[in-house]
């Protein structure tokens, strides 16, 4: 799964559990009067209330066929029975309302129910609301009960498992869907995601080649590119993404691929290029969350902390997810104003609230917990979470998280092999190099520590508002950059 796994989606309106009054469409977000942003704390409390409500009730609803896939590309489910007039391109909420009416008239439409499940997965992912996952599960199960082994529902179950970070199940359901339909685009794509997130990189590369042969298109191209990036092949990654962008024709596709290119440029320390791509993404979709987040990160790295803070405040006011919350907290810390420490603590506290909500809805949030808590929370809890995640999947990201959690708990000799493993594939991430350098310095390997920290700051000197400053300070103590 491409970064910002967690982290790559279109902003859409939250689907109400009841349709609008007869003949009345819900407006798109861009048609609404401008409202004051909801505070992150209020947002989290509201999400918690949603989780409680959804635990005791499920309502019918679904999204129009032609809904955007996990990558933001339009797909058409291979199921009959959905009225052609529902294949429009209006707002998500309006489409849901239309299909609610359709499902009331045809409750045995297994295709409609499978699409409902996918819609809830999309909403959970784009709105940062994991309380949608139980609804998605029930809708997909209903589809499979109506027609066992239908590939759209099996592919939906694969996507749901991946969203919950249950990657063995994601792989199992993807394989079942492909047994039924070898060309199911969602299943082909999610199968790559699952193999990547299980650390089975050679198999993921083969799966990407196979998917490219069967269903070439933006969902597959972007995954193909990420598999190559994990192996350190940035040149191929950039080339494939540029080709995908040149072929993108819908606003959703343009926003998605331009953002992927912006994120790649940011990881490579090319901040002006990154900002250009993020602006291109936002011209296509002005409320595309990953582009808004990416722009704020690039602004911070490029020295425009004021714009970065304003932008990230907007992001977390909309959807308080762990990554943006931590970045905003660190931006406050780096600014160092009178109230900034308290503001930073408030952001870190919201990570814990999100984690609790995610777990209550079946999401494995250990990686998020480990990364945030290691620097800004309970260090022992960070280590427990990192160990648990490593038991489930041995990836470069879990290796890095475990190494850093061990480091902050003073167990550097144990941490070093994991830090080395995190950088062993050639994946270019300044945070990984920074973590490795700090661990090397703590274990007395000063010469290699100097090389790792120099490499981190050369690659992406603005990788973290707080970490980059500590890396510079430590490097200076070691004699300066190589």
C-alpha cells in the first residue's frame, strides 16, 4: 500500500444514514456555505458517538457504481441489477441517497450491497472514521449471502481487511476474488498492497507485473511504482508516475497521481517540485486531503512554517488522523511560542483517542501507536505495539518502528539490527536514516552514525520539524556532515 498507507484518498461528503427528503439532493462540499472548521477534539468526540451508534444499528445505503477505487480511479463493479441512472458523477451523498432508494426496491441486489460495503470503506478512509468498517462488513456479508463467491464482494472484503491492517485476510480474500474473476482490478490492486504490507516484496513485485499485464491502469501503475520505490529504484518510480499522470483524465485521477509525485519529490528533498505537484493536485480537487497534507509538509520543509501550520490545522480540523496530528504537534514545538507546547500536547493526545476508536472498530493500530508514542507518548506502550506489529508483518516500516521504540527505551544494541533491516532494501526515507544514525551513535558506532545522519539530511533536510533539528545537533557533535 502506498504511503500515506495509511495515509491517500479523495475528500467526500459523509453519507447520512437516512436519505434526504424526496426530490432534494445534498449539495457538494464546494456548494455549501463556508463554515468554521470543527476542532479536532470535537471531531474526535463526534466520531466516537458515531462508533457507538453504528454498533447497534445498520442502515441501508450504498454508492453509485463507478465509485472511486481506493486509489481515486473510477471502477465499475461486475454485478448486474443496478439501475443505469445511478451511474452519474454527482456527490457521494447524493449517489448514496439514490442507491438507498434502489436497494429498498430491490433488496436482493447483491451488486448494490457489495458496492455499499466499498462505499463505507471509502468513507472510513477519506473521513478518518473507522466506525464505518462494521457497516462495510455487514453490507459485504449480505452481498455474499445473496450470491456466494461474487467477486466484487470478495474484493470488497479484501479491501476492508487491508483497511483494518489485517493483511493475511486481505491476501486471502483477494486470491478468492481472483479465482472468480482474474481481471478484478480491486482484487489485483489489493493483493499487491497485502504482499507489500506483509513484507513479501519479491512476491509483491511479481503481483505488480501480473496486474500490469491483466489490468493496466492508474490503480496498478501507482502500486507498480511503489513496489519499485521500496527497492530504491526512484528513477522508475518517477517515470511510471509521470506516465500515469499524463494518461489521467478525471479530476480524481489527476489529484491522486500528482499527489503521489509530490510525495515522492518531498521524500527526495525536492520541495519546490513537490509544491508544484501538490498545487496541480489541488487544482483538480481543491479539498483533496493528501495533497493538502503534502503541501503543508513541503511548506514546512521549505521554511514557510506559518503557511504549513495554517494548512495542517485545516487538515486535522477536517480529519484528525495520526500522521497529520503528529506533524502539527511538532510544528507547534518547533515554533516554540508561549502556548505552543500545550497545543502540541493536545495534538498528541488526539492520536490516542483516534487509536482507541480505531481498535473499537476492528482496526489494528499498533504501527500508528508505536510511531507516535515513541516520540510523544508512553514509550513502553510504543515498544509493546511495535513488537506486536513485528510479529504480524516484517516490513521496512515495522522494522523502523521497532528499532526506534527500542531506542527510546534505552535498548540500542537490540535496536541496531532492526534499524539496519529498515534500510536494507534501498528504500530512501530520511526518517529511517535518522533513526539508524541515532541508534548507531548511541551504540558507539560514531563513524557510521555520522554517515547515516549526513545521508538523512542530504536526502530530505526537512523530514521532521523536530527530528531534523536533533539530527543536525547530533551530527555537529560528531564532527559535522561528511
